[in-house]
């Protein structure tokens, strides 16, 4: 059974625009590999952070509404943790 989730990710702002786009596409591919579906994406771009994230004072912010099974969310979360260029991420159940 799939559920709706919100996925927020902060990427390394020192990456070039092409590298950021490639990283975003690889994250979307990870979602699809885990039998998920991107419903909506909201790209904020480079913004300052409230505090330093791994030595960076800003990050590239992207937010996704996704649908995925609970087991696949766990697998997806583990894969994102190992993805180079991701400073921070959060997956939450989306309230209806």
C-alpha cells in the first residue's frame, strides 16, 4: 500500500548548475527505482541556512511530494544518506 510523503533535501551549493541538475535527476531516479512516484516538485534553489550544514552557510533546497510504500521509503532513505552532495534530507508522512 502506497502512502503520500513529503521529501525535503538540501544539496551542496558549491556544485555547478549542471551537477545540481544531475544530482536532482539521480534522486528522482532513486524514487522511481524504489517503486515511488513524484507527484509534485518545488525547487527553491540556493538559500541561506539557519546554521552551518557541513561547513556551508547556504544550500540548494528542493521539496518533493512522493508516493511510495513504507518498506521502499526505508530503502530510499538509506540510499539518499549515501548520496554524495546531499547535505541534509527529511522524509515525512504527508497529512491529507
